[in-house]
């Protein structure tokens, strides 16, 4: 699989932004090494997903652009594709589970995409999207299993190592594998940082697939990290092999730890983070991940999204 990170970075111009990388004294004290946060919750669509969407949609041919695209999403990918499609004049259909966060659903529709509520699970939404793609002649844009999407997400790692040379470890959320796999591929040269994939216990399909040595399916569980929910596709072509070959360290965090991380981010860091974006924070705060003994290199946590409805945030903060 060829990943063109240079062209992916060019695609972001005028669509996505380079996000802040900030030092956290509190997290540094917990980890015992300097900890910085890559604040993708401040990205133009509230998550890193706009990177992959920009790379994929700008690579479409004229006929594909004219016909339009369709995606399945738990919210952030759909919002990102809707945003980029609006800017590029491409018709877009977004299939989402019935439980999609209302903030994300409103944004999808606000960018002119046709939102289709598609049942109680992410996999049902994906099945609906593939059906629409076949029936209407649209291009299906995977949230994670697409070389352009993976390259777009990998640009995040390039920004980190350029701004903070000598970074030792980068913690990022693991769902379908596009983010972690893309970042690992972007910085896999000798001396590059190690990627630490952080999984929510109730959204662990990729993690279980890696343990099984092949893509597997699991029943979907309710989780505060809804952005990480869903399968990876039993016919997965790219992201599974990429994560399996390039990412050696994995951490699994629990629901209460994610909730604590969301509250910590709001109260101590003064930023709004959704559940799927908080798993890296949860791994450090819970001490499920610690830097190797004697390794004092800086650590970066990717805060991958901040699209959360206020009533949900208020409930979490009231715990």
C-alpha cells in the first residue's frame, strides 16, 4: 500500500488547520516525563477526521466528484466529510446510527449533507451506506480502511515530530486503525516515536482482531467513547495489517477512566473532550500506561475529538 503523505498534507491547505501542541504540567507530574497534548478537538470540525476526509475527497476524479460520496459514521467522520464536501461542491450522504450525538448530527446537516439514520449500530449504518453507494452510483469513503484517509490522518504525526523533535511516545485512540496506523506509518523511520494504541474496553473490535490474528466481529456495546464504536470489516484491506505490523504497544481503558479523563480535561486543562478523544488521557491518568524505566523523552497524547453535547458533558461533570 502506497501512502502519499506529501500530497495528503497539500490537500489540507485551506481545509484543515495545524492544531496546537501544548505542555501539561499536571499530566507530566503523573507520568514522570514531559507530556504534551495535540489538541485535535480544536480542529475545524472538532476532530482529526477532517484530515482523512480532505485527503480522500481531493483525490476523487471529476466523475466521482459529480456523482457524490456516501459514508458511514458514528459522527465525526460524517461531519468531516460533510464539511469537506461542502467546500469542494461534492454531494454527500452520511449514514449514522440512531444514537449519534445530536451535536454531530446537526453539524452534518448544517454542512448540506443528507443524513440517514440507519439503525442501532455502526455496522448497520455501514451496510446502509454500501447499499446507497451501489444503488446511486456514489463513492463510498471509509472512515479508516482507505489509503488516502490513512495518509491524511498520518499528517498529524508529522506535525508532532516537526514541532517536538525527540518525542518518544505518542498515545492515540484505536478504533478502525486509520489514525494509529497512519501515524505509525508516517514516523516509522529510525528514531521516530513509538505509537501507543489506546482502546476503550467497550469498543475493542480492532484490539480483539489483533489478538485473534484476523478481523473479527463483536456485538456493539454502549460506551461513552461512541466515536470508537463499530467493527473494522471482516474484509478489511489496509488498516488491520498496518496496525498489526507497525504498532506494538496497546492499552485498554475502562468507562469510568474515560469519564474521569473528560472531567479532568474540562476542569484542569480547560478544554472540552469527547469520550473517544479522551482515551489517551485516561491511559495516563489511570497509570495504565507509563513510560519505560529510564526513558525521559517527551510524550504526546492525541486529544482526537471534542464533539460532545452539553447535556452529556454536564452529566459527566456532575458525577
